């Protein structure tokens, strides 16, 4: 169970934690109160991410990742790791 809503989470910053074998990008999202959430993005699904997609190591606002954050919330795959 996450304690923040989507609007609060996308205002946070996102940092690439790692890229797992098979093409999964793992992002840590830190919200204003210091709570950290983790989510995965499957970069191999070109229909989802696009054929020429690039993912930065850091985003000042996680808003750019909102599509994947929303999906992770809906699937209960956004995990709180601290806070």
C-alpha cells in the first residue's frame, strides 16, 4: 500500500537505480517528504516505450514517467522502500 497519490509522486524526482538483464529499467522515485518508491519499466516492449525511446538517469520531476507510475500503482507494482 502506497501512502501518496499519483499527483504527489510525479512531483518527486526520479533516479535510475539500475538496468537489469533483459532490459528492465529500475527507477527510485523520491517524493517531497523523503519517501522513496521503486518501479520497473520494461524497455523491451517497443509498442509501449517506442522504437527510439531514451531514458535519462535523473529527472527533476518524475512527471515524465507518469504513464509507468500510474500503471505500477494500478498493478500494485510501485513499492515503498523507505519513508
